[in-house]
């Protein structure tokens, strides 16, 4: 098959990796756009697309040099084709298509969520079927992963994704962008019981999430925080309370999904966590407890492979090539691309696939 070049440009990270066909990482590079987007407190799609276009070629050249390979040595190119910001996706897809046609290489279009979903197979040898908890800036989903390309969505968010809620809480609190790591840092040592915040969806039927009410509750508490020297401690307590409330909700929804997963996939033994929020250590501790109680093996990729990266895209390409599924999808940038197209629409407005 030969080594696979992976390209990721769906959001605000330009990321490239080269993997040997057995999954060994030969090179990886990533360029974050945090500095460009920070003044706006969130991602600006036009700025993201331009930054990808300016950087991608150089990152590819650097990764190929690091791997000590020429394009002619590759077996294939894997590229994120969706879901995400359409301008950035188009940059990746056009670049992959150009290199592919010049060097006569197959180009495998990858669903970004599939990249997150399959990473734990590379890093931790996760075995199908497993229950996936995917928590990123754009998605909060519980998915039964039956095999490559075979995903059954058990739950999704009715409004904001969890990473988005972290980012908004950080922005409201003046903690900067990206918000997740800043909120986690601020929460360290804080008292999670000081502020009584809602636990959205806890105890309700089904496995869906909702985080916008929690974010609104934080917004209402913020003006009541003391000014002056006591503020730092109060903000630490508020961030800790926010994390606790959010992770209570995650634990409740995940426990529900475990029950459903067990009924339909009794052979499943693993709970896999993926997406940027999986880098959060307090969440990992919480899920360790949950997995132990549920007698499931918890698998969480290392933090740098939880946030967006090129390795996960190259790996998903390898998985598709091995399964003979490299041509299942058209090579075309798609802003919306649900992993499980047959999932029932979740109730409520602003539904994300
Ligand atoms: O998967 P990812 O890199 O990009 C998307 O596909 O969305 O996830 C980025 C999200 C951001 O919302 C970021 O704030 C959040 O993951 N995140 C975290 C942490 N690190 C990143 N959230 C909570 N705690 C963290 N340590
Ligand atoms: Zn992602």
C-alpha cells in the first residue's frame, strides 16, 4: 500500500502527517491559527481559509522532508472532506487532488469525525464494536462504532457542543481563546460546589446533550463575582463548578448510552473518548470512574491526538484502504456530513448532525 499522507484543514488547525502503512508516524506537523482568531474570541471562517491556503503547501513539504519521502513513494493521500468550514475544506481537497493527479496517487476523502472516531485504534488498539464519546468544538455525540464506515449515533447535542460551551465560558470570563485549556487551568484548585449550576438533561430519557443553558447560567453568575483580590478565587470556583456540572451531564448521558450499547452490541468492551475536550484531565478522571463502574475498558488517545491533527486523517485513510472502502465517498468538500446519515433528527432548534 505504501505510506499515507494525511491533510486536515476543516477548522482552525492546518495539520499534516505521514504514516507508514502499519500506522507508524513518520512525520507530523501542525500550525494553529489561535493568534489570528484570538482578537475575535472565536473562529472567523474567512481568516481560517486564507491561513490554510497560505500554510498547507509548506507544512506538506516539511512533513515529507521529515519522513524522508518523495510524493512518488506514497501509497495514497487522505484528506478531510467534511464536515467543517467549507473554505478550509476546499483548500485541503483541492491540494490533495492536485498532488494526487500529478503523482497518480489515490485520494481518500475522510470524514473528520471518522478521524476522531478511529484514532484510539491506532493509539490504544481499540477493537470493534466500541462506544465512542466524541466531544469537540463542533460536536458532542455518543456513537456505537461497529466497524470502519459503520456508525450508529445514540446521542447528539440539541444546541451547543461541549467544546463550544468551554470556549464561550472562557470568552465571557475574559480567559481568552481557545477556551477549553484556559477554563481547565483556571478551574484547578477551585471549589466545584460553590456555584449551583444546572445539570442539563440529567435524568431525562435518551442520550442527547444540551449545553447552552449551562453557559447562560455561567453568564448570569459572572456579574455577581467580587472585584479586586477575591475575584481570582471566585473565578476558579466558577470554572470548577462549570466543569463539574458539564461533566455530571456527560457522565449521566454516557451511562445511558452504555446501557443501550450493551443491549445491541453485547460483545462491546470498550469506551473510547475523542475530540478536543477529551484532553481535559478532570473529564478523564470522571470517565475512569464511570468505566470502572460499568466494567468497560476506557481508551483515550494522548491529548495531542485528541485535538485536531493530521495523524488521525492519515490513519482513517489507512483503515479505509485496508477495508477496501477508499472510494466509498466522492472527493468533494462538504460542510455538513453526518457520520450516521440514518440517525433520527434530534429534537430542538439548531440541531447539529
Ligand atoms: O477536536 P477539536 O480540536 O476541534 C474540533 O473538531 O472542534 O476540539 C477543539 C475544542 C475547543 O472547543 C477547545 O476549547 C476544546 O476542544 N478543548 C478543551 C480542552 N482542550 C481543548 N476543552 C476542555 N478542556 C481542555 N483541556
Ligand atoms: Zn475535531
